[in-house]
């Protein structure tokens, strides 16, 4: 048997040595892998089920490749006790072996030693390890299904660690294979089994990882802390001991995100029972100094709010705390914040703030509170943000896109901001260099459409400014030397906007005369204004 295993190990080693940077994992068979006749799964346990944390990536990958090949080419007897026990041991061993290592984490500012950078080759080998490891778990599920007596927390922690395709340690194929396996496993949890699993994950994985991240705004029960005296200045701990979820067990925020996504499938009572385990991690991520984790915190809160009743937010007083944590994110702008980081955060913070406001003030009696909260987002977010960083076209695109969403949320109450919003949209559309970045023009036209259809009773007072912006932009795209699909689409959207504007100005008797006067000034506008 040993000779057969060593031959397989040699073949696996040769395969690993040929993995190149940016290699995409595949299910292709590996030549040279062979096993002695009559070998059983139980015979592989002493060789492959190693709990030695010092095993290097090479040996771990060899073990996983050998096991995956054996499972894909052999049938197991699920009724044999030895086979079931072997499957249990190997399943857990694989689940622990493929968890993302701390080498994927960012460098702590208080670390004494400089962390070695991950090379593309190491990352490629790790992706192969994960892919083959998940295949092992999938084969085992087919041959000997996961039983309730096994360590479900370890298995689900492993699988949900790869549930976010944007994580550095997750590649597309690993994400897809993991998603397929989770789709097979989760429906098997009947009755209260899903509730029990989520509770165990929160207690055994999430709580210990965030235990040292204390938030003075919260009580131990996850409610708003009432402190009449100024809080003392807390020391800022940003190391592996105080934040293991950031510098050591980096998969924990992804596991937490998966848990939040399952809350809609459990009883409402689960939320209140586990409230102290859910709220601290949410706020800790949003308050973190890293933009990456701030954005993840905003995204997690957005998911959480889909399952959180407004009554709980009101009773615990956390609506205001969440709002105060999110509002500063709107001013993470260039040049103090890198443009790419700023875009990442803004795209998560704005939708989360709007959803938070709609959940907090969901009843008719709270309408004025809802309007005031949305007004703050417009004034201190979009308008101030554009004033600070409007020259960055990608930032401006994100801010202009939010105008459409906030108009939808505010409804007719958007009229109080119309003057300032139209100034922004007009400046973008009339910019002589606007065609250099068509996505910003497209976002501006769509936001203008939403503004016209929502605040149409007041549009007549601003029609001159709107017509000037639309006609200028349309003529500019008409004469553009390099006509592209994007510019043609923008012209179509402008023509549609003119139609919407005309319909909204139905009671204005001189609108046709105004259009004719514009056509007299430039005959090319006849196609646009259709007069």
C-alpha cells in the first residue's frame, strides 16, 4: 500500500510543480495517480488525515489531490462503520486544510515582522487546493452524506468562507463549486436545524473573533448605551490579538455575511434571541479603519436590514447609531481617500443608508422623520460630496447615480433640492469635455429622467435650464468624431428625456413655440425636439 501511495504522491507533486501563476483550477484527471488493489478509504486516513498545522502548502495539496482522485474513482460502502468514520475524519481534515491562511490578510500597522507578500504562483496553488478540497467534500457528500453527528460548524465554516466571489482567496471555480455544494446541503436542514446551525456559527465562530472589539456605543445586550458623561478616549487596538477576524481568521467576515443572508429563512424570534451576537460585528466592521472592511460592513448591514423589523430598531435605539456610523462614510473622498477605495465605499454606504432610513421610518406617522433623514443624505452626502470631489469623474458618476435613488425614496419632497441638483446635472451635461467619459453623461440623463417624472409639477419653472443642458449634450454627441455605442445610447436617452419633459409640460401652452425658437437657432435640433 505504501508503494502505491508514494507513487500517487510523486504524480501529485509533478502536477503541482507545473502549476503556473494565474493557473485556473480544473477537474482534469492527473496521470500517474494509482492505488493498490483493495485499498479502502479507512486505509488512507493515517496517511492523509494529518492535523499537523506545520504542514506546508505543498504536502497539504498533495494529500488533497490524492484523496480527490481516490473519491472520484471509487465507491464507498456507507453502511460500513469504518468507512463512515474515515469519511468523518477526512471531511473535517479537508475542511480545516483549505481555510484561507493569514497570509491573505493585510499587514497590521503594529506588526513587528514584515509579512511576506503572496506571489501569483502561491495564490494559484492555493486556488487549486481549495478547488480540489471542495470537490473532495462534494464526493464525500455523494458517497457518504454528512450526518448530524459530525462537526457541522467546521464544515459550514469552510464552505461559507468561499461564498463571496470578490474575496482574494476565492476564484470563480471555487465559488461556483462551493455554491453548488451549499445548495445541496442547506435544504437538508429540516425544522429547527438551520436555526441551530446559525446559532452555533454565531456563538462558536463569530463571537470569539469579535470578542475584543468593544464598542462604547453598545451595551452587552446589543442596545444603545445611555452614557450621560463624555466617554474617555479609548485606545486604538489594531493587531491580530484584538482583531483576529482581520489579521488571522480572515474568512470570518465572509461567514458572517452568509449567516446574515440566511436570516430571512428563520423565525423572527431568532433575531431577538441572537441580537447581542449580531450587532457588535456589524458596527465593528463599519467602524474599522480599513476601507475594505468598512465597505463590507455597509454591505452586511444592507443584508441585515432585509430581515430586521423596524420595531426592533426603534426599541433598541440602534437606528440612530447605525446612521451615525454610516454618515461619515459618505465623505471618504479624494484626495484624502484613494479614488478606488472611495468608489468601493460610496457604492455600499449610500444604498445602505437609504434602506436604513426606509426601515426605521416605515409607517405613515413617521413620514416627516423619513424625509428629514433623506434630506441629510442629499445635503451632507451628494451635494457636499460633489462640491469636494466632483472633478473626479468616477466619483461624480457614483454621486449622480445616487440622485436617482434618493429621488425615488423622497418622492415629491425632492423639490426642495431641485435647484442644487439641476445645477449639478446641467454642469455635467453641458461640459464640453463630457464625451470623454460617457458613463457620467448616461448617469446624469437617467437621474434627470427620474427627477422629471417625480417632481413634474415643478419642472415647468426649470424647463429652460433642462432644455439647455439636454440640447447642448445632444449636439455635442452628434458632432463627436469617434461615435461609439455608448454615445448613441446617450442620444437615445436624451431623446426619451425630451419626450418625458414634453409630456410633463402639457399645460404650458408656449412649449411648442420654445422648441421652434430653439430649432431656428440650430436646425439640427429638429430631430431631437420633433417639431
